[in-house]
């Protein structure tokens, strides 16, 4: 993870594989809890095994998960997340116009999950404040500076982040979010906090 180059999801098939809510939840579960079967995922997500099996095959087809042959027996197949590292999205103008709705759906699903995490933040902070960090900022940057800032942020994630298999004792899985929004997009009129 430390020295990997970004993986740009400019393949519409791969992007479409991740633009599905069930698949995103499955990947999240595999990230946090480790390997699982379609039955386990079905129980956790409230879905039928046939449904989870289909979505697992789609994720496997596009390289996001892999079967664990040494754990799989007969009809029971175990799956793990493939460590993809730094996944980047194409800009809309880098996609064929017919594929742009897939990118929009990818963002919609991700933003919905981010809102859920923000809603959980106060309770998480009350329960375990040492593990919940929040920062709000406002500043002026050029386009080049915000790009450089983002790359340094990604370098920090690579420096301090660990994969499940090489995480040191005492590590916990964390959801980490970073985003920038031009202040001119503040349609509600609140301005910077």
C-alpha cells in the first residue's frame, strides 16, 4: 500500500461494479470484518444468498474481491477484499457521456454513506472520543495547491494506514473522509464555519 500508484476507475465496468449499494456494503463488511461467505453477508445485509452470490461474482469479475481457496469447501466459498489501495475516480469529461450517469450513481451512493457516518459521529464521539477526530477549516487555495494538498493527504493515508494483515496490535478499522467544496457552492448561505 505504501508505494502503490493510484488505481483510476476509468473502466466503466469497474465503475459500474462499485455503483451499487449492496456491493458497497459488502466491500465495507469485508474491509471491517474480514473474509465472509455469501451466506454470512446475506445474514448481515438482510439479503438472500443468491443475491449476495451474484454481487460477489460481479465484484470478483472486476478485481475487488477474491476467493480464498484454502477456506472454501464444496458449495461454501469464502471471499476476501483485494487490497486496491488508492482508488481514484475519473472526471466526468474523461468518460463517455453514456457512462457519466454511472459516475453520478457512484457518488450518490458514497455521499449517502458519508451522511450516515456523519449522523453516527456524535454518538461515536461520546462513546470513544480518543478515536473520533473532526476538523473543519476554511482557506483560499489555487487549483494547483488544492491538488498538491490532496496528494499530501493521500501520502499521509499511505504512511499511517495499514492493511488488515499488517496492522499493528491496538489498531482499529476507521472510516476516514476528506473533501473540499468551493465556498461558492454554499447554497444554504451558511458560509464558512
